[in-house]
C-alpha cells in the first residue's frame, strides 16, 4: 500500500518539535514497507555481488544475554528490538536520518499538522552541537529568552553530546504544564545558564503580513507547513488589493518544512523555470520548476535571512537570489541542504532517511555552507534587548532605493517624479 508521497525540507522542528525535523530535513515521501525476515541473511549489493557476510547469530546472542543476565529483568523485548534498529540507523552518522518507534511516529505526524504540546523551539545539529535554530513567536521558549544559535548543553541532567535530534525531541517535549530544564551556552555568557520552561500547547501560524510606511509589505513566512499556501494566498490577495509598492520577504528564523510548499511560495515571485535541483548519490539530478502564478513578480522585493533560516526557507531565498537577483539581507543562513524520505513501516513505525541533497538553480550546494547575504548586518543582543531591528531597517532602506530607481527610470514628468519621491521618503 502506497501512502501519500511528499518531500520535506527543514531542520528539525522540535516544536518542540515541528516538522521540523523540521529535524525534519527534506522529507521526500511516504512508502509502506512489507515485513521481512532478517535472521540468517547476508548483505549483498544490487548487482548480486556479495560484499560482506553478517552473522545475525551475534545479534541474537546479545539479545538472549540481556534477557537472561541483566539485573533489571524482565526486559521489554520490543524496546530492545526498536533500540537495535535505532542504533543501526545511528551508525549512518547522519543527524537527519532516524528510526521512529510508534510513539515517536505518532507525535511526528501530529506535529506536521501544526499543533502539539511542547515549548516551541526549533533545533538542529550544527558543528556537532545541539543548537537552537529559533524559538517560535509567542511560545514558552521565546518568552523564556532562548535565542537562535544557543547551544543546548544539557536537557534536564542529560548532556547533549552525541545526542541526536529525535532523542533531544523526546527529552524536551512533554505534556502541557510540565517543565523542562535546558542548560544553555551562548557567546555572551561567561558560564552556561539554566532555563526552566513550562510546556504548553503550541499552535503554529505560518504567515504574517504587516504594512509599513510608504505601502511596503512586511511578509513573514515562519515555516512551510500544510496551511502555508492557503495563508500565503490570502496575504498575496491583500498585498495586491492595497497596491503595495514593495515587499520585504522575511525568512528569518524559518526552519523549513514541506518541499512542495516552498516551491509554491517561490512560485508567487518566480512565474516559471527552475526553483530547486535535487541531486542523488549516483549523480542524477531532478529539477523542480515553478508552477507560478507569479502574482508578486513585478513588485520590488528584498529578503531577510539569518542563521535561523534553514532548508525550505533557504530554497526560496536561493531561488529568488539566483533567478531574480533578489538581495539577501541579514546573516548567513543555517545550511540545511539535504532531502529525506519518510518510509512508513509495519507496527506503526517509520524511517526518515536522507536520500539526496538539493542545489540552488545555479547549481550551488548549501549543505553545511548556507547562503551568504548580499548585505550582512547583524541583530545584536543589545538590539534584541532594546526592541531594535537593524536588519529590517536596512531592508526598508533597500526597498526605498529600489523604488526611487524605478521612479527615475519609468517617469518623465518632473512633477510626477517629485510626487512619487515624496511618497517614498
């Protein structure tokens, strides 16, 4: 039985956790696998050439020894079995590939719907550290003071070194009203600081629209989820109705999400042609093209990004930068450029496994590299503490420069030029 096949691109949204995985990396799709006997097999490659013999008797020997000799008997056999499979996937040494038991699978699927119980923070593995990608707006994580780039040293009393994303998610998330303690290290802290955060119900709004002075739209896409296209379509209609003169597309702290949704979002600006390229291990490439409708293509636009912009948000930013020359303003992005398949397995379990990397339309790979902004400008702790946003201020300035350039290019009447400039400045 084949279940709906979708692709995802995100870091891990632990919203805790969202899609995250968010952790989510780029989910390519869902497939149902049939149970298979594993005892006594030997590993072979696709052309039938034997590469290595594996004695599964060793597995069963260890299994039996644990059951017979471990102090805390009886042992949960299913827990041992799932743990063994999880360890096999961990051996790949890929933080975005993971085996999910029935409970984890159920939670993962719930998170894709955008509502769950947790603290509201996206996390990822960066430089082998469990790192905060971004706290979601209005969530316990944001209210507690977590910031993009924070290194999570400990979750409660558990050190996070060598902890994968799914383990971190399981430890951080929990029932509404319960608390989790995170030990955080950040550049401006001399010593790690503890944050005790009460979990709550998290509902994710993916698109926000605000109109600034001079008819400039500040369009924030917070993630690429199931409802994003619908929310964006509504925002696009409002932008067009108000005769908007410029757009600031804000992808800061956007951890990613669904691949097909990112292509549709980019399609509002890019009416046709390549949005993203998927590259497989055998060198094969698949080009995903815009389906339009390009309703915003004629409105001057700049894009805000930062270290919390990952996966699907990097696809949109990379596509618009390559195809339209849209300026990126802010800081270098996270660098999440891999694609995952989500395989639905028996017993309510599933496997998320990396199958490809994605490239920008110009063929640039961004995994662990990120996208460099055209205009680099930071938002410091002092700015943050004093509600200043120099990145947004710079984006306004760039839009105004674009508009003034258009006025001089397209108008010939001096009085009309003066009139238009008066609206801008």
